[in-house]
């Protein structure tokens, strides 16, 4: 399980007075960086071998400017060429959002999905969680 | 069905050379404005009576800077206090993303969901689509 | 003089109820696209031969969601390797912001500024304005 | 002098492979939070008594994803109702940008600028720097 501390930016609020909902995918992407590093150790765009197939975000409480947010990230499932990443965003003791991102191991030259190699698969397994709910870890 | 023309902004690209995936929720939110107006004719934050419960976005093709994007928006389903909005983003004849946003009619004072009034419900029905696929309309 | 119509996005508002000030550089960059095309006809990142040296933005009125913004763009001055671009953002008959962007014609391989070629210079001249104030054109 | 650590977000890169220039005003605004707190201890939008009159940003080196950025912030000058804030952004030992933000103490009800009260003025003085260059502090 990975933990990322996010400082909400004032520009990420919206006229409703809270953090704009479209900010969550930005924070979740940011917090998947340790997963990206497993696939792309250099984090260089030219080496990138992942595409994002799907994101889902459920909003369960408002998020505000002025207090840090903790994003927890874990591997939910590992398929042949794709994985699902589970994430939660917490602020002030409240779970404000949770999400699942489906990413595909991809060869950008051949424009095709590629099986996840065994070494990457093994590393991913060490970050796998059976029960997707981090409430007890907070 | 609502159609919104989006001009991708250069700042919305990312280091992978295409539109960053987290931009889609911004465009989809932007394109739900006609739905917002049904609930909140003034579009004033103080009158806002909606909360976003969930978004799902599936990415099916890359989006690029330099060419306009068409976002199609329709009502997918209407519940007692919530609705699902279906959206697609097209660029250059390709469907690049589709998504579903679940929104709840909400009383921000009482902090509780509220049944959708009949007049709003009827207007929503006129934007309801049975079959969520706009390929033939493009 | 170039005119760009901008539809403010809800995500571009902030908790003060108006468009966040940091959105203006995004809109101004977006509205410099015709200038970019003079230098980089393909608009392809690999062909990019400009760097941004400086931006200045003065804020003269609030900008709001729900009404389109017109950005006017012209060439203010042309130096040996750099140009200054002047821009104004108008909404509902009010000038809300003005700005100057200084851009340098640049060789990214050699990492050095490069004189602006004559053909580009001549095209830039056709978009030069003597008096930087578009109030009478609005 | 205030120091803020910024983690660049992947969504803040652009197709040129580096951090988009329009991100700097977002980071600088974020890093002015200690200044905001001097004027608005609650940081609540309803209590906000500042408007941004002008920003200037000079770009001196590229900024990249994957390495943290340090933003240094100090008070450059204090007028009757306005102040100038000086800021620098550093990454990996290089000064990548510097900027000046001019903010006005403002009564949003009366829509007029207001003299800066003495207690705020004194606090601002403790964060004033004579020489705007933080190179020796990095």
C-alpha cells in the first residue's frame, strides 16, 4: 500500500467552495506514481508502456482547501496485460473519495497490449490487497 | 442529446504528447452544463442543488491538441433523487472516451438527497436516450 | 489581431466564486495559437522552436463561469530573436485582464536563441499593433 | 521568507515534455498561502480581503515531473493598500522561475481598496526582504 500526501491547491477549488471533483483523477494519477515506477523505472515519457483504460471515482465527502489529503493506493487485481489500482482519498479523518483505475501494459510502437512480465507481476503482487477498504489503516 | 464543442487547451496536454486523461472529467463536467441548467437555471453556486456521486470514464483513443472535440451528452437513467448522464468525446471521427456521471439532487442546507421534482423530471425525460451509443449521430 | 472565443470551464472557477486568476495564462497561451502556427506550422511538439521567457497579467475585473470570454491577441514588438505578444480578455463588455507574453525563437537542440527568419518576421508584422488597447474594437 | 515544497503533478506537464508554464502561477499562488493567512487567518472565502492585481513570471529553466520543487516567498514591498510578493521556484539546484505578485487589500462589500492595518503591516515587515534573490539560501 502506498501513501501520498497531497496539498490541495487553491486553484483546485471551485465556485461551490470545495475541491473540484475533476481534481480527484489528477491526485489519483499523481498517487499512482509508485505503480508507474514499477512499469517505467525511469518515469521517462519515451519509456512509457502503460495506457489508462478506465477510471472510476466515487465521491463520499467534500474536500477542502487548507488541509492535507492522504491518498492510499494498492493493487486490486492483476490480469494478463492489465491491472486495476484501488485508491482512497482521506482528509481530516473522513474518506472523501475512492476510485479504481484500470491500466494496460502497452507497446506504443506496435500499438498493442502486452502481457505483464513476471518480474513486474511479482512486484505488483507485493502491493496487492485482498480487501479494498483502508478505513482501518487511517 | 446535447452537443458541446471543446477546444483542447495546450495546458491540457501532458508529457506523453496527448491530452491528459484527467482532462476528460473537466470536459464532461463542462458539457453537463445544459443538465445543470435544468436543475439550477441561474447556474449560481448559491442555488446549486446537485452533488456528483460518481464518475466513470473509459478511454478508447488518444486525444490531441490542435483539433476540436465534440462531446455528446444525454440522460441515461432517472431515479428518485439521482440521475445518470452518459457522455462521449469524439475527435476527428474517432470516439476517444465515454463516461457516466451519477448526480444526486441535494439539499445543501439539510445535507440530504431530495426527490427530483416532476417538472425537472419531465424535462430530463426529453433528453433521455435508450441506447447509449452516439456513433450513428457523428 | 486574432480573436479567440473561450468558454470558461466550471473547473476553472475557484472558491472565491470567480475564474481563478491562474486560468488567465492558460487562456492566453491557448489564444496565442495563431502566433505559434506562424513559428511552428505543424504545431507538433517535435518542431517547437519557441520558449516562453516571461508572462505578465494584469487583472482589472472578475471573470465568471457561464458567459463566454473573448481574447484578443496581437504582436506588440519584434526583436532579433524574441517577440512580445499583447493580449486582452473581455467578458460581457468589460476588459477583465490584459497581458504580455515574451517568447524567444529557440533551437532546442543547440539550446540557444535564434534570429527570427525574415518570412516569419514579415508575417508577424502583419499582426503588429501600434497601440495596445483593444477597447475600441470590442 | 517562506518555503513551500511542491510535488509536480503529471497532469501539470505538457506535450513539450516539461511542466506547463501556466502551472507556475498555480504553484506561486499555492505558496502565497502564508501571506494569505496574515490577511485572512481563517482562509475562508467569505473572509477574503485580497484581490490579485498583477502577476509577472520569468522562466529561466525548464521544470520537470519527478522531482520536487521548492518555492521561496517573501514580501518585496508594502504600499498603502497593496503589497508585492516576490517568489522563486527551484528544482535540482536550478532557479527555474521567479515572479512578482501584486495584491491589494480589498473590501469586497464596498468594492474598494483599503489601507493595510498596522498589525498586518508589522507582520508583513517581518517577511520583507531587501534583496530579491534567494540563490544564496538554496
